[in-house]
């Protein structure tokens, strides 16, 4: 196989006649058909006119986290004008999950990449083949729908029913370039091992990210674990139609900061009726709204997330307003429990639609007591409480042990974000495994959140330290996509074979990022969040503004990369270099002539330009004449 010849710019079958050695070669593959993978496919076609790629996703539908999260009330809490692609904007203000999936389908159809997406296909691992300088990818073709299960659920199903119940077949393919668009909100957190009794529970226990629509919630006592974005969207709906739960008890470890959900111009009803029409008919209106949303979020970054003397005063004012908002909506008995004791921005800020107001429902109970045990038809919380701290003796928040009736337990406790690219296995040069390299260097990292030395032609889209914490994730993804497009262009054009970041550049980038994060609210805000791990390593957030990141993505530092050019690429480089030298010489000659003609008046520019062209033409003709005379002498001598 080492001598196999690959067509660099087209999908091809290699050794097609052999059953054992045959494989499919792709110039480029993308792992993940969520928003980032879709953006990558669209921009490959639009920017490069390139369509010889394949997007693989293990789930049964495209859309990434929006496909798999189907809990009641799942909704985008960022205005869609800002949570949509700049090259294909959407105008509905706060779309629900299924509407976002519909939007992504429409984008794929518009850019004609639907046929490039292969679902129910899990990229299990990647291995760099040094001799051939390509990646070998191991694909698992799954039974339809099996990719929607968690990795743990798939393993359990294989153990109980055999591999054929999950996997149809295994395939090995090869690719010159690999782009990982694996999202972070993929693997739901499992049941906490420290809480006993879940195996004795007679009801249903499931994660919100794997919603069980077959479970009847009517007249049931429901316990919801978690008060993040999902918990705040989910719980207000459970006691009303069509669910009609008997009671809802929500367990909270510490309160989130909640900001009133953004209201569109004219209000929600007016926008729902007129907004889309205005965006489509008034030139520049949608762009103005998007720019306004962008500038507002950038301003919030400097006020909330960075520690400046002025910003700390402004932050205190913001926190006071949000506390007043909470007290105006939530019952007084919960005010103490809902007042954060850490800085705003340390955890993900929730945009509140009706969570606070729903706490007035007599069927709803909020508890900050720790879950300690699960029985057949109940859960036990306490003794003690997680918030406010037990040291706050004047708090009236309950501390006594309580047994709560439970028919259904819903885990809204987030995702496993501690292991980047989990469960993908990546093996680079000399057999080095990606996760082992990260462990050796202190934590997940990548230059520009994208590339790592020892893993050539491998790009992580929306990788370590690229989450914004304040802005649209799609904006950050688009920036990264444009950055990768600039790096892969010479390879797809046949001008280069390898692109690999230099080790010293990656290490220095990571050092600066971690150093800057030390003074950010994520590290000093006084909370424990999923932004950092137990070793205090923050591999999630970007410590600078999106303006900063956008500019860095527009102008890659190619000097920070080792690029192996082809002969064609080297010729192009030499021609460009020669052109720049000629342009510089002509500029210097022009400047000199201008000075000779009396101070460089703009009226002299055409004259000087003609003189320079005349001189260049005379010199060129002189060389041609010399060449012809030389040829004549040769012919006469013959």
C-alpha cells in the first residue's frame, strides 16, 4: 500500500479489485455534521469551489447538539440574527431546537452539500501514516439511530446484545486532510457514582439530552437535577400541557446569574409578525441588527469578563440590577438561595424567559440540599445544603434530611467536557496519541485552538480555548472555518503536501493563553464551573475578545507553520517573490525619478510611469535582441 498513488483533488477508490486492500481515498474529511461541520462544507464550496470531501456523523440526523437535544422548551437563547451563519442569516428571534435543525437543512440544500453528509457513521479513530503522508480513519457504520445513544449506552448494548446490535460493519478509509468538527456538548454526564440507590429506583431515570418522549409524565412526581440553561428552559413547562406533572422538584448546587432574555425591536409579538419581512426587504437592516448584537456582546466582554478598574465598578452595577430582577420575579422564600456569591460570568449566564416566574407555581419546589440517596419511589436530600454555605448561619434555606416522592428523575446536569474530542482516538507521528500529548503538557491545548505539532494536516474546528463565554458560538466557529480554509487551500491546490504547526509556536501560544486566563472572571470569579478542570486548567474559554480572534483568523502567521511545498508550489512562491522584488524596484525607481523632476508632484506621475515602462521595455527588447543575435551566430556557425 505504500506505493499507492492518490489523486490529490478527487475522491477515489484504491486497489478496487482487491477485497482485502481496497479503500476509499478522500482529499478531505470532516468529522461532525453540526453547525461547525456544515459551515466547513459550505465554505469549502463557496471559497474554494471544492466539493471532493465527505462529512461523517454518527447521529441519525444533522444538526449536532440541536439534533440530539429534544427536551421540552429547547431553544436558542441568543437572537438568531446572531446565532446563524453570516453567509446565510436567519431572522427568527429565538428559534426552537427543531427550527434550528430545519435551518441547517436549508443551508445544506442551498449550498448543495446534503449529499456530502454521511450519517450513522462513527469515526472511531485516526492514525497518521508517515510513509504515505495521509490519515487512516476507522469508520463504524452503525445501525440506524444507534449514534444517538451515548458512548456508554452503546457499550452496554454491545455487552448485552452483541456487536451486531450496534455496528453493521467496520471500514478503513484514508484522507489527506482531516477537520474535526466534534462539538463539546456531545456526551451527557452520567449518574453520579457517589449517590447510591439508582439501581433500586422503580421509575425512569434519563438525561435531558436523551429525552424519553415515551415516558408519560402526567400526574407524576418529577425530580430535575440541575439549574443550568437546560434546567431553566425545561422545568417551567413540565407542570402544564401537554405534560401535566403532579409536582416538580429542582435540585440546585449553586445559583446561576440570570439576565432577562433579549427582546427584539417592537417586542416578541410584533417581531414574529414583521421581523422576517423587514430583514428581507430593507437593505442592510439585518446586517445592522447583527452588528448591533455583536457590539453589545463585545462590550459585555470588557465589562464582565476582564478585570479593569472601570469594568469592576460597571460589573457591580450589572449584578445589582440582576439581583433586583430576580427578586421581582421569584418568590421571596427563594431569594437567599438564588443570590450568587460569585462574580457574574464565572459560570454560563442564563437568559431567563420564565424560569423565575415559574417558581411561583405551587407545584414547584427549589432545593439546594444535596441528593444523598435514591429509593424505589423517592429520593432523599440532605442533611445539610450546598447553597448558601452552611457557614451562613442567618440563612433560612432548609438543611434537614427530606424524602421526596419521585416517579421520574431527569438529569439536566450537563455534559462531559473534561475530555476534548471524546471518544475520538487520534494517533499522530511516531504513534503519539493526542490525549497523551495533552496530558504530558498539562491539559488540552492547540495553537489558535486548531493545530498541534506532531499531528500534520489535522485541524480542530472550535477546539481548546476557543469558546467565547459571551458571544455567538457560530461566530467563533465561522472564524475558525475561515482560518482552516486558508491553511488547507495550498494543499487542495496541489501547492503543498503538509501543514504542521511548529512545536515552539504551539507551546508559546498555550503559555500566553493560560497566563491571560489567570486574571479572567473564569479563574478568579469564585466559582467552580465546567470551564476548568480539577487541576485548574482552563481549556475552554478564549481570554480575549472576538474582534481579536477574528483578526488573527483573517491573517494567519504562516511563519509559525512548517509547510512542505510541492515543486509546483515552490515555483509559485518564487514567482510571487520575484514579482514583489520587481514591484519594490519599480517603486524605488519611481520615487527617485519623482524627486529628480521636482518634489514629486502628482502631475508628474503619468510621465514617470511612462518613463519606467519605457526603460523596462527597452531593457527587455535588448535582451531579446541579444538572444536573437546569439541564435543567428549559432545557425551561421552550423
